[in-house]
């Protein structure tokens, strides 16, 4: 069944634009999340950890034990209760010391499952090599893998898990927007020349004494004549009402058959003709005996023969036609195609053909 979601207005003349706050479509440059990563060990696995073929895991266990005064050789280690993992987390902007973060854990060895394991203390580094958080805690795995005597039962991925609030921030997140000076750069989430121009005009119209100019489609430079608190300046910018430009775009997901139409995507005058041609070929193999029932002595030139009989049947349905006038929207097209019981794959093919014919006044994005 076709699933179509169409967001469009009745017509361009009667369309009513509603402004949005600037904070909904843009952010201050430097205010962003930061990726953290670390290497650690998960212990407490019931024989589902890394094997002895993973020398990195054995060396990591030996180094961890030596930290507590236990000196052992890697040759003396023979346990599958430990697994080497990569630990990742996201450090949000303005994160301060003591804040808790969720941690993702994934095996890097040949462990079968991380279920029931505990992540040992793991430093999490940022792109600059500094330690920003420490992670530790019990792992929650949303799956399982059970194997016995050649039988295997598995659900989801048991070699990856989550430690809820398993990391504690040790260093404040780096910021690049709240430094001295009266210039703030705004970065649009969806770069667009028209929207960037409207943002600059709205800022100058709403905030007297503030200069704003669009550097390009995704960046607007705002300069305050009287530099003050960066927090107050950004707060004032966030509440400026802006009318963003609507992008004419149709997104099609071939896997799920979803068609999403954004903006007021219109079509030029187009006629669509679609018909089904079905060809059925059936072959029967008959046995022909020599003599037609009369006994004949078999010889080199007389023998049983296989006679194929082929039946070909062609069914061609009447072509189904859809005609749309100029100015019709994608929603009108989908409704018309559903009326003639077109399948989801056929609808996607029709949209691609309309785009190729130049009748789709917008962008077609295939996922």
C-alpha cells in the first residue's frame, strides 16, 4: 500500500507564511556537539569474550593488572571473560564538569556477546587529544546470541551495548562563539541564499544598531556596534522572527515506499499512460513411442522421442491514463495514481519519469 505524506498549500496566491524564530533554523558558530572516543575493557563475560587469538586484548589485561601491582605474562592468561571495546560518547555544547553522558560500547575483537559485562574505567578523548570524560559501568545489551551443537539463535547485535549515564564530564566543552568581540556568525541548518538574505534583513530590522550580512548561503555575519555580553547578544538573535524559504523537494524512499513532498511542489502539464503486459509461456513435454501402439523392433534408427509442446498466452490490459493540468501538486498526482491502483514501485517510477521529462518543478531525492 502506498504511504504518501504531502505537505503543500492550496495555491501560491493564498499561501500564508508563518515566521519562525531564528534559533529554529540556525545556530551560533562554535556552538556544537563534540565526539569523544576511548579504548577500554569489558569484564565479567560468561565465556563470551575475546579468544586468545586477540593479542591486543591479552596485552590490555596484563597492563591493567600491572597497574594494581599484579604482574603476569600474556602467556599465563587464558580467559574468555574479557573483551576489548571501543567506547564513544557525544559531548554537548556547554557541558560542564560533573555532567553525565550516555556511552556506546562496541566490541573490536571476536567476542560473541557483551551481555552481563561491566566496562572498566575508560578515558574518553576529544579531537584535540584531551580527556573530557571518564566512562565506567554495567553494559545494557538489547540482544542475545546463543549457540550450541551447531544451532544458533540471535537477536539484534549482542556485541554492541549502551551504558546509560556511564560517563562523567571532567573538562568543560570547548567553545568558539563566546569569545571577546561583537561579531557573531550564524550557521544555517539548511543552506539557502534566499533564507540567508532574509535572516540578515530580519536581524537589521529587529535589532537597531546591529549590522548583518550574508557571507554565503549557509552563513550570516552579525556585528554589534556596542559589544556586550555574548550570551545576551545570542539570546537577542535567537528570538528574531524570520520567514525561511520553502524548498520544492520530493523525497522518495524505495525501501519503504514512502513519498514525502515538501514545500509547494507543483507539476507542469503532464499526461501519464500506464498499461500492463503479461506474457505466460507453458511447455508440456510429451513422449512419442515408435509405431503408434504397434510393436516395432527397436533399432539404431527407431527410438522413443520427447516432443515439447509450447503454449504462449499474452494478456495486455488497457492502458490507464492520468492527465494533470499545469499547477497541480505532487499530492494531486499521488491521489490520481492511487485512484487507478498503481503500486508503490510504479509511483516511484512515474515520479522519476516526470522529473526526467522536466515536468517536476522541484528536486527529486531518492533514498
